[in-house]
C-alpha cells in the first residue's frame, strides 16, 4: 500500500478496517512515530486501536464507528475530521483542544464538547437534515467557518456570538433566506456560491454593504445557472461606489490561506 509520507510536518499512516481483515500501513514506522492517521472502517469499530498511536496530532475518521470515545485519549490532537456512516457522540471528547474540526456526512451528537478556546477552523457539511445552526454560536473562538451541503438551512447562526470569525465560506445552502446575521458579524472575507436562491441580487448587495468589516467577497457563482443575480449585485455595488468589495477566485485553497 505504499510508504509513509511526510505531510503537514508529520508522519502519515492509514488503517483500513474491513469485514475480513484490517490493513495497517505504517510504512516501516512504529506506531509512536505516527502523527497523521487516517482510519477507514467498513464495519463497526470502537477505535480502541487508537491507544497504540499516542502522538497523533491529525486524525481522519471515515466509516462505521460504535464509539469515538477513544479519540479522547489523544492529548496532542489538533485536527479532527469526522465522516461517520451513522450517529457518533462527542461528549467524551471534551478534554481535547482542537484547532481544526471537520464534521461531514452525519451529524455528531454533543458536538459542542469539541468547541474549546483553541478552535480556529470549523467545517460543517453534507448534512441534509440539519436545519438549526444555533449550536455554532458556542464556538466563540472560531476564525474560519465553512458551511456546505446544508439544504435544510434557512438562517445563519448569530455571528455576533462569534467575534473572532473573519472568514466565512458558504456552498450549497439553497434555502438560506435570512442574511441579517451577516450584518452583525466581524467577517472580512466572504465566499459564497449556490446559496439563497430566493434572495434578490439587490438584497445580497444590501447585505454586503451593511457588513461593517467586509473587505472582499466572492459571489461569482451565487446562482445555480447564469449570472442574473450577480449582475444585479455588481450594478448595485457600482452605484454605491463599493465595487471594490467584489473579488473572484476565492476557492477553498485561497480561502483557507486567508
């Protein structure tokens, strides 16, 4: 399966848990040397094997887990990515001091347990039934927030509760209709595509102009097809003398580097 690779300044390993076998690729390392670990589970697993990898700082979990409590023993963990096949409970992970947290595919219970003062980047996505984002208001230290693939969401969290948030990226929030929270935010960089289908270009422009700290916004692909609303948005900002707010090319990599 190849050899260990040096990424993000650490040693990378993979574990594949299947019904018939478990494959561990450490590339010749000992478990203690692993700092970046990815686990793919094709059957229910309690992750007790994590006790063999005490120095992991970056953990990626995808698949079927009966519990993720064992991750609470990784005291150096700074980035956690969860792509579970079913419900997981984060309550036992309250002692972690994560800087980056990604949760996709299935909502975790008690996610607030992972919102420590160290948290800087938060990504929530691909959760079709999630409609209420108010739980994000407990992540007061977050600086970058990425929300995507949330078709049931109609309103954003109260950004007044997130005073450190300066970069927001939105993707595929088609039912989003309440943008008022943006005007109470400290957001300086906004990237949004395929959002707020029923919000007019004029309303979008008014929202941008009312954001007190906004420096740059990329809404080039705000529509499902065509550029009708973007053209209106552009014209409204031109009239207001603030066309400088609009910028193109703020993809995920560019946004992450902000």
